[in-house]
C-alpha cells in the first residue's frame, strides 16, 4: 500500500495531501471530457432549435402542404355552399311554387347533427379547431345535399302528375258566361239575407235562370250529393291535390256520391233550395282545408276582359248575399 504524503503550507499553516501526478492527470482529463459532453449536449440543443433535421423538414413540408390543401378545400366548400343555396332558393321559390307545394323550412335544411362527442376524436391536436370546423361544414353540406336530392325526387313526381293536377284544379266558371246574368255577391264579409248579421261569405253567388246547368270546374270525385238544411241541394267534389269545390242551392242534383267526373260535366241545375232568397248558385273553392276566393281560379273559360268584369262584380263591398 502506497504511503500518503503531505505537504506543509507555511502560509496557511496546514498540511495538504500530495496527489500523485497520474491521478491529477486523470481527474483533469475527466473534467475536460465531462465539459466536452456538456458542451456537445448544449450545442445540440441550440443547433436543433435553430436548424431543422431532414425528418423535421419533411414533416414541416407535409404540414404546409396540408394547410394549402385545407385552404383549397375550404374554398371549394364555400363555393359548394353557395351553389346549394342557389338550388335551395330555386326549389322553394320556383319549383315548389309552380307545383303549389309548401317550401322546405330553412331550419330543416340547415339542422345540425346530434351528439356532443361526434368530433371528439379530432380534439387534442394543434389544428383541432380548424379540422373540426371544416368537418362540421362538410357534414352540414352533405345533409343539405341529401335533403335537396329528396326534394328534387318529389318535384319529379309532381311533374309527372302535373297534367293530372292541371285537369283537377277548379279552373273554369261553374256557370257558362252566356247564361250568367251577374255575380250577386263575392268572397268576403257580407250581410246574411235571413239572419241579418254580417258574417264571412265563403264563396261566389252566380245569378242565372232557374234550371241553368251547373258544371264541375275540375276533374274529381263527388263526395257529397244530398240535401242539407242550409245549402239545400248541394254537391261537393274532391279534386285531389288539396282542392275541393261546393255547389249549393241546386234545384236538382244530376250526379251521385262516389262518381268520378271530368271538368265540364253537368252536376246539377241552378235553383233556390235551403236558406236562399233567390235563384242562384253558391260556389266555394277550398284549398288544403281553407276557403279561398273562387275568383282566383276562374281563368279557364273567360277572356281577360270578362275575367276583369267578373272580378269587379265579385269584389264589390256592402249589401247582402242571396244565402
């Protein structure tokens, strides 16, 4: 075992262990090596923060490419939204209006998808919000396309039935213009001739000679052909497509319930049965369960001048009805 030697320092009045030369060299080398390692580590961190590795460069290029593609996709999605909005507007204001169909409500077209966790798998990334927003927009667009596609299918069916619908709409006057004397009362608030109170008059009163033929104003099926206390002899026709017509105070009924008839067929003759104060036809048009002004449908067998004259007579306020 080597002896440990000490050196006396007169300045500090203390002894210091004398380290052999080899040991000192080793320790100095170890310190230098550790310093080198630390310097290399710090240098790697600094260089890594300044310069990109080939892998990082490749990933960053891929990210930039995805961002560019995202912008292009978002721009396309915006254009598609604008196009589908134009189609939806045409669908509601032109196609459905032409076929007298109710427009699809906006809240139905743009209703969102249910489920709070639908996009949960897209969360937790740096660009999660961007991806989730685009995903929602694409889902909404997909749903609107599906709804519009179904709507166009409905319109195709309505177009196929257009000829049948046009024949069913009550589009002619139930009394021929050559036999019509006048229209005594139009659609609106009028004084009842017997009850002497002001109430809604839901139709038109056509005046002509007793026994004047009454014609069906559109194709349909007779659902009523009977006598009632107020309307007297009355015929009611279901034309389909939401349309119904009523012909009241007939002197005689010339059809039967359940019979299919065509526009222009004679269904009865003018009279004054029921609560009536004179010979006339009380004529009503009902659309989807609501009474509407028959004058709006009498365009099938009248010239523009004749139509304006009938409209003028029917629109006169005041006075009382014949029923």
